[in-house]
C-alpha cells in the first residue's frame, strides 16, 4: 500500500530515536521512499550515518551545508512528501509545533508542509501527562495533525507508565490507514497543468463600519480560499488573491495578495483584476451583503435608548463578474446555506452566470468557518455535481481545482 509513496520522517531528541531505524526499514520494505530530517539533539541518540544507510538518502539537519552552501529547502521537502511523520516527537517539539515556533529545519518543514502530518510522542510519563503537553496535543489534533498515542510500559527513567513511542509496526499501519485512497505522488511534486493561466481568488470576510470602533463582519478565516490559491499556484497558475482581513493567507510565495477591508473595496479590486484578463475566478470570500447607510464619524455612545441601524445592500461581486463572463474561462462561486441548500446553490449558479458553485457544509462538525477541514458539493453549469468527502481544506481545494481544470479543458 505504500509503494511509490514519499514519507518524510522527522526525528527529534529522544531515547526512542533508536526506533526510527526500525521504522525506516519497515517503510522502505513497504516500497516507500523515505527522507529523514533530524534535529541537532536527535544526533545524540542515533547517528545520521545509520539513518542515511537505511533510508538510502542523505540526512538533513541544518538549513544549509556550511562547506558548500547547498540550501536544504523546507518548502521543497514539504511539497515532496505524501506524509510528514515526526517520530519520536519530543515534548519540546510538540510544544513548538503548537506555538508555530520554527527554530530548526524539522519545524520549518512542518509549518510549510502541505501533506498530512502525523506525530508519535515519546517522553517520560510525567512530561506526557503534564497539562502543557496535553494542551499542545489538543491544539495539534484540532489543526489536523494525526497523533499516534504514546504506549504504556517501562520508560527510560525506570518508571512505568504512558510515554513510550508506539511500536514501528503499529505506526506503519496508521500511515497506511491515513494514506488509504490517496493517489501515489508523481516524481514531480506538481504537474504544472495551469501554467500560463491567470487566476483571481477572493478570500476572507469584509468589514462594514458602523462607527470608528465597530463594524459588521462574519467568521470567515480565509483558510479555504488560501488553500485554493496555493493549489492553483502549485499547478502553475499566476494567482492574485483579493483578501479581506482574514486570519489565514496563502503560504505560497508565488501568490500575490491584495488587501482590502470593505465590500466596496473588494468589488473594485476583483472587477479590476478580472478586466485585466483572467482565466480562473474563484469567489470564495464571505462578502457582507449589507453595509450601514450612514456610518458615524465618531464613536456612538450608549445612552440607554434603542439604536436603529439602516443597512443598504452592497455591490454584488458575483453578478458583476457574471455579466462580464468571457468564453474560455471559469467562474467558480461559493454558497453557504442554512436551509434549502441545494436549491439555493443552484439558483445562485444560474442567476450569477457562473460555471460552477461550491456548496459549503454548515451542518457537519469540523466543516465550515475557522477549521482546517471541510466537506462540500460542487455543482456545475452542465447539471453535473460532485460530493467532495470530509477532508482537510488542502484536499478539498485539490478537488475544487480538479473541477476547474476539467471545465477549462472543455472550453467552458
């Protein structure tokens, strides 16, 4: 099941590092290609020579080779891997992962990885049980990291309890389960099928001022749009993101980001980018439908009386792009519905003159705003549809871009 898979193995400073040798041997036996990243502390427990011999690849520890200046790109490693396994994962590394600290090659690779990430903790029982460690594990699980629970048994300290790194055979089975159904990655980390195409993606929420300190907005984080922008860039497209004040932005350095605040600003920027010539338009932003008619120039004071807020409709970005629709390109919209979801999404697809619309799930836990996972249905202009199952937003983004590519190939 692992034949042709790319497994990136991260080894941290733990006595359990010796198990990484057995783990690597099992992965190679299963047909996987293994590359190893080690922390400096890990070299005190197992030698790079051992791991290089077993993995058949050079071992990476530093950002560059001081002798010849060769750069070890954490971005390239993250793109190469089908899965990034950190085993053993020390308490220190887990804490840094949770906090976004990037002070070594292993951690910078984690922060830039686009593949599934799995961690197998290993430490003494009190460290494992400490609230700080458990909080780190909780945060990482919430962000989509698969945690291989530590096993119980005799520990290096001589104590008995939970903290042993799980056995390599079990970890390999967990990898198989996680990668089940994921296609084997080709030699190139991306087939640049969209090279020469220009794309614009809208992202995040907008803010409509009530007064200088208050505004109307929503819970959009920008995660889904950023994942789509990164996927488009990975496939070679020239991508511009028009983003409201989002919590997340595209990770690809090749993506241009234009920051806006209001629905009016997003309207102007998006129309301008489309009119410049655009093959792919993805309207993913959660744009405010209404804006205050007369925002106050000073802070509105609370005086005990009721306040009536008059709202005016904002300009319809999707409708404006639909009116400008050119043959040969693809316009993709998003719909977030609480009732009559399918009929409302199909109505929007037709009314806004789009080629496809993505119906977001609101009823499923772990889908929608602010989370790293999603579940959507793609409806296309020709009446066909695709249910994209629950997965990471990166995986869902890949399925959405697959639909866009299909439409481009058909000349929609």
